C-alpha cells in the first residue's frame, strides 16, 4: 500500500504552498483524504493528484504530486486514464518529454518470446487435431473420444485466439512507442543541429564585429 508520496515537509514545499493558495488547498485536501478515507480503508481506496501552479512569476511553476492507496488500484486507475482517447496524446507527450523509453528492448524480447510460445502451441494444437481425425478415419478411436478431444481442442483454440489478439495489441503499442521514440530522437538531433548552427553564426558575427 502506498501511504504517501511527495516532499511535503521540505522547506521548498512549504515555501511553494505559502506562495500558492491553490497548491496549499490541494495539499490540505490530500492530507484530509488520506486521514479520513485512505488510511481507514486499508488500501481499498486510492488517490492520485498532479497539481501545477504557473502563476508564481519569474517563469516558475509550483507542483504538487500525491499518490496514495493500494498500488494495484493506483496502477489500474492510471491505466484507465491513459487508455482514454482524450488523454492519450497528453500521456504520449509526457512520455516523450521524460524520454521514458528504457523498457523498449525488454518489451521487444518479451514479445518475441510470447510469439514463439504462441506459434509452438498453435503447431502442437494443429497436429493434435490432425492426429484425432486420422485416428477416427482409421477406426482406432471411437466417436466419444474424437468428439471430446475436438471440443477440448476448440477450447484451446479459443484461448490461443484470445492470446493472439492480446499479443497483437501489445505489438501495436510497442510499434507506436518505437515510432514516438524515433521522432523524439530525431527532434532532439534537429534541435542540437540548430543550436550548433546558431552558436556558430553568433561566433562568426562576433568575429566580424571585432
């Protein structure tokens, strides 16, 4: 269970709350909810807050993040929020900004392993059905055995079909993240090239002035 997360008691946090009435009220609300509900529910309630105040001046932004409750509930809630089509672009932009793509190689490896398992099970299931049919054709197996095995094979096939659909969705998400990461890297390289060009241009201008 996640009790609380944040640097609420630091001098910096207290100063931000002193400057921002908005963040102070959010902090007080989170403290109240934790005391009255979260801690009393034994983790069966969860709360996630991300509050920002850009009115502090001098281009400063005050932030207050809070996560509390049972971890599984928090993760499920965030996953639901990310899957919402209206929020997908926000989370994609946030991930690009954080450059949070370290898990891509591991996800590729995991998907390759899952595909191998799926193909192996599909091959075994197909051979199983073929053997059952051949045994029936040659009169080795009776109808009860054949029908029972075919029903069982059908059930296994449906499970493999569901597994395949889930695998296809995971592959699509991986390709989407890989594309986002590639665009992010390209944008960063372009920014670096433009920065170098501008710095070089400024140095040449300074040399001409001298």
